C-alpha cells in the first residue's frame, strides 16, 4: 500500500518545496506530486510542517553504540553501530577501519558479507597504503607499500564489500592503483605528503576524492600547494572534511567551501571509546585522542556537523544538507540515496526548523530502534 507524506517542506534538488506530497511504497519513493494523484486507500502521514530531508550519508565512521568496529569486527558490533547512527539521522554509512592487519580486514570482510542491515554501504579501508610521515593516529606497524598478490586475494575474498580506500598517491605503485580501479574501489587520497604534481598524477590514475581535507596531509605552501592545492584546482575531485572545529577550525571549513562548493562533503570520522586492541581511543570533552594524547577521531554526529556548518560558517542550510546527502552519494556513484527522487530508497528525516530530529524513516518504515 502506498504511504503519503504531506504537509511538509521538502528538500528537493537543493530547494524547499511545499504544496506537494511524497509517495512511497515497498521502501521506494514512487512519486513527488500534488493531491490529485492520491489513491483513496493511501496511508496518509501528516508531517505537521516539518522539513523533510534525505537520510544522511557518512562515508567515514569507525564506531558507535559502544563499539569500535576494528576492535570487535562482529555482527553484533556492526548492528549496534548501525543503530546508533540511524538514531541520529545517518541512514547510509561506510564502516571504516584504520590501517590494520590483513587478518582484521579479513574478519571485517566476513562480517560484511553476512550483513543484512540496509544502512551499511560497505567497508572503507583507511590504509594500509599511506605515508608513514603523515600517519597521524595510524600505527606504523601496519603501514605497507603494497603487495599485489595479497591485495588481489583480499579483494577476491571480499566479493565487492570493500567499497572505498584511502591511500597516499606518492607511495602507491601504478600496479596497486590499477588493481583497485579494476575492482571499482572508490579511491581517496589521504595520510599523504603528496606534492601538487604527485597529487595530480594520482587524480589522473583514478583517485576521485580526498580524505579529511587538511588533516594528515601536505600543507599549502606558496612554492608547492601540495594535496590541498591540487584538490582545490581540480574541478573533478571531491573532498571530505570533519566539521567539528577541532580537526579543522571553522574559518578553514569556510575557505574550503568557498573554493570547492559542491565538491566538498561532510564525514564524521567518529570513533568510540576503546581500551583494547591496537587502536585505543580516549574520550575527551568533544573529541577522541589516543592514550598518548594524539588527536584521533571525532565525537561528531552528522546532524551536529551540519549544524556547525550553518551556525559557525556562512554555508547556507540547503548546501550544508547537500554536503551530507547528495554530494557523498555522487562520490560513491549511488543515485538511489541522498535524494527524494522517484525510484530512490525511502530514507528520509523529519526535522524541526532548528534542525532537531523528529522522525526517521528507513526503507519506508518509521525507525523505532529497540522499541520495535
């Protein structure tokens, strides 16, 4: 039976639309139209003037719900992380592993292959082919230059669940890049000391986006603009950014936005408190660190990142929402999420005018979590 969401401000193609209804059935949006198309037996849902936006997409998140996925690569952990993210409006995400052993990658892959949660898009491996000089919170012992046979073996076993990889273009051989592109992995430059020239070479060889812009990468210098400069000047390349005011301060977020516009998207890079395993994260006031004090992941939710854009920079609310919906969907080439188009997944949020969450719909069903 068709459900009809009415009496709302709909976020559609970057604008707010009123006077229409959103129709969905069997988890799919079927129409965005006026009253004249309503069937008599439709299930009517009164949004009471709420703002309706697509569910958020986070392409880099490590944990939540009491679990750091790399420390406990299990289905229980994955489902708890998924629930914690969905409850804050993130209806699609890439679960991410920092540079780690191939044994841990294999464990994570096996969990992912059995996953049935619709919010989980796949695995994002941040490493192991990164530059030790820009490792940040990543552990030196796991960093590799790249073994072609080992990589192929892992990707064959993965059967498509590895969707994204962060790597340093200056340390990756052409053979490694070729394998990754052949397996249709979205490649992101990060943890890198790349010069402007090296970054552009990487873009020409299949790297399409950049991981947590400014963090753990070469800086802009007037004699070599490095990876950030190459990103700004290449109008085909995207970049993620952590908008918490700690990993990157707000004026720098605004600078990146003004230079990149619809090529800049939000990630949380969120971790979870963990005191076991190689990656241990300690909760500070509003971020996480390693036990030695090194800045590690954020304590962000995606909706908090959007609010930071709106409240602490000049980014309009409509474009801040795009940074968490339509833009990341383009990065991974998935046109069925991050929008309210006909044929897309019925993942959407009801928001108050102050951007607080009222309700969450996942695959056309109102999400109640453990209350089901």
